[in-house]
């Protein structure tokens, strides 16, 4: 009995000490972690990124409580940019452009790789969304890509977030209107958007999916139809037709083909069907998919669809 009491007494004395030691170790581990900036500095392979953060005035923010998820381009990644690009961005007059570029690599919150692989997009501090996808490599392994840049090292834990190292610098995208203009095959669509007063909406921050008829698609309409719709007195009707081609949110092709219909901004729903491997919206064939823009996605269609 005395032996039992003695053991109990020892256990009672040791348990708090063990608990305190474990708690102290956990506290020491937490305190030993550095913030994302100091972690990057300590790694020695993010000198350009750190210099850029300093030039953009973002160091204090990135040393704050966060948490932040940083998709961090290495020095080698910055070296892939065209000659003179980094030097130009570091100039004081380009501070805002540099800040936009860097914040496009930062996602609010702490997103570990196991969670990143489950989503298609991640909204950034810059305002646009990064495209996340898992791709197969030649060695039958998979890799997480961010706007096409490959994550070469993931889950570097920091006191105010996490760093994922990427092998290329990713650039903010142009908006839907700018992307369509750059393609060179949507002149009629853009003229119609301007006449309908929809350019600002299609260039805004709200994420949209546009089923975009090409110039050839508009040319299929009866002679004189486009010219008639572009008249000021037909502005409301034209806006309705164009809104029938637009869906709220970012919907990739893999999402669209799983639907029977999509609710358009015009108010009515457009039917989706896949026949012999060919996707259609109403009677228009979707000929090209997943053209990413800063504020959404464009899918190209071969006919104008009408509400």
C-alpha cells in the first residue's frame, strides 16, 4: 500500500512537469517559426522576391498577422522573365504595377497543399483568382500547378502563413473585354457590348463566364440583324441577348458539361447538352473552352443564342 501511494505521489509530481515541458516545447516551436518574409530571407533563394516586396512597400504587410499563403517564385523563376523586366518593375514609377504583380501571388488565409489540390481557383489579395490544377508529369507523378507554374516545394510552414515555391512568375490576366479584344475574333461581340452599355460590367471585378459568339457566328444571323440591334433604340433588346450569353461565376468546361442548364444574367436558363462528345449551349456548339481572363472564363461558341 505504501508503495502504491509512493508511486501515485511521484506520478502526481511528474505529470505537471511533463505537461509543462510539452507545453514549453510547443510554445518554443511556435515561437521559432519565422514569418513569411523572414522565412524567405533565411532560405536564400528568394532574393529577387524579397527585393521586390521591399520596392513595392509590402514587407510590413507580409510580416503582419495574416495568415497568408504565398506562391513564391524563386530567383531562378524571376530569371526566366524577359531581360530587363525585373529592373523595370523595381523602378519607383512602377511601384503599383509591382505591388499588383506580387499580391497576385498571395492568397488570404493559410492554404496547405492538401487543400489547394481540391479547388479550381484561389482568390488573391490582388483581386483576381489563380487557377489551381493537378497535372500528371512524365514520371507518372502529379504536380500542383498555379496558373501554369509548378509548385516545386510545398507547405513551408511560417508563423503567419505558408509558402509554396513555384518555378515561374505568374502574371495577372487581362479582363474579359481585353482578352476578347486580344483574340481578334470577337469584333462584333465587343461592338455589341459597347452599344448595349455592358463593357464596364464585363470588365469589372465580379467573376463571369461568357459563352462568346465569334464574328463568324454573328455573320450567320439574317442580313441586317446586327446593324438593327446596334441602333440606340434597340439597346435594351441587345443587352438582353448579350446577357443571355453570360453566367455568374467562373464555370470551367468540366463544370459546364455536368449541367443540364445554366442560369444566365438575362434571367432565363440556357440548355446544356453533350452529344457524341460535343458540348452545346442551346443549339450553339462550344468550339473552344476555358479561355481564362482576370475576371472570369470565356467559352467560344459558333452561333448566337437567343432567349
